[in-house]
C-alpha cells in the first residue's frame, strides 16, 4: 500500500468519527436548549399560578381570574409539550444506538390540572379586603404587577381582546389602590386606637397620597381624600373615632405586631409609608 493510500485509509475514518462527534454535540446542545425552554416556561407558569392564587384571596372578579387560569394552563401545556419532545428524541436516539444511555430520558413533569381552581372560582369564596401587613402589601404589588404584564401578552397573542385587556387592567389597578388605601387606613385606625398620633397620621398621609397620585379618576376619589383628611384632623383635635378604631380589628393589630423590626421604624411604621410610588 502506498503512503497516500495509507493516509487516506486513516484520514477517512477519523473524519467520519469527528463528524459524528460534532453532530452528537449539536444534538446535545439542542436538547439542552429545549430543556431550558421547558424549565423557563414551567417557572413562568408557576409564578403566574402563585399570583392567581393570591388574586383569588383578595378579589372576586372571577371572569378575569378564569382568563388568567387559562393562560396558566396554556403555559403548563407548552412546557409539557417541549419536555415530551425531548423524551421522544432521547428514546429515538437510544433505540438507534441499540442501548439506552445512562440515566435514560428526562422525566416529564406531571400535567397541570386546572379543575380544582375552576371549582374554587365557581364556589366564589369570600375575599379579604384589608391586607395583614406592610410585607403583604409589597407582596401584593408584585403579584398584581405580574398579572398586569401577563394581560398585555395575552392581548398580543389574541387570547383576550384589546378591550378586555384594558378593562381588566383598569379594574386591577383600582382594586390594588383600594386594598392599599384600606390597609393603610386600617393601620392608622389601629395606631389611633392605642394613642399613637404620629404613626396614625403617617399612615393616613400614605393612604391620602396614594389617592391623590392615582392616575385614574373615579367618582369616590375626592370624597375618600376628604374622609382621610378629616381623620387626620380629628387626630390632632384629640378626637377618637371608636367605629374607625374597631374597623382595623384585632386581627390586623396582631398581624402588624408580627412584622419584623427591620421593616419598621421606632414607631412600628414602614420605613417610608408616604413614599409609595405608582407602579403602573
């Protein structure tokens, strides 16, 4: 055999091996991309489901919540489809290779069942209108913000109409404002009941500021601003409104007492309740 023939006989098998290795690595990279996609979609679905669960607790707009549940279901289904393609691809590769790879195909997550949530929405459970603490206020803002962003994506995908998206967004902003104002007002009432005028005034100031800065007009807005201003004036006149004090309730007082010291100042207030900014 000539030298050239010897080189060719060695080079061709090596080239084929290298080509096979390149193709194998590309397949592994594609599989990793699909796995990451499935993981990300499932994470988004999980976060949106958490936001929906919170929304069900604090609001009763079941039509909106059903639309969000449909989006959650769609995301879980998409993640399952991607995971199923990965499993099918692995099975095909293993069969072609004559033996399964170590570890086998990735486990496909269990399918999401929306039925328990549908039943919960249909049962129309009571909602909680006053939040427990400043920590829950911050948590609630995050959940509402996530749902607001989701509504925009749903409108782009034509899962809901543009009109419905605008209606839902306005409603959510109004509900969030109402929960924030009611919570700050109740916290002010609790502080007023125990004679802490400074803390009560700061909470009332925070509630009033939210109403003034809110960029959507509604009929009760000015009256609520006046009512809170009157509460503040009554504090400095030395008056106590027993009905307002009881509106906060023992449950709210207990919830507030569980807040960590790091989240409140020496008066038991959030670090800057009057500095709440509009998020939407």
